């Protein structure tokens, strides 16, 4: 199971507050510290 550290989850929420709804998983890679190399694994646990 993948887990998202607290600091990364805060960065995701801050990004969403600035940009609005996140519409693609690739958009998540714009967030500093987001593990882009694990995007396929993360997709299994998230929905948009």
C-alpha cells in the first residue's frame, strides 16, 4: 500500500486551492515533491 506523507498531502491541498480541481494524474506531477516515478501505483489508490 502506498502512503502520502503529511507534507505532500498539504502541498496537494495547497495546489488544489490555488489551481482548482485536479483533472489529471499528470497534473499532480507539477507539485513539488510528488513522486512522478510512482504515478502508476498511486493511480490505483486515488480517483479524480
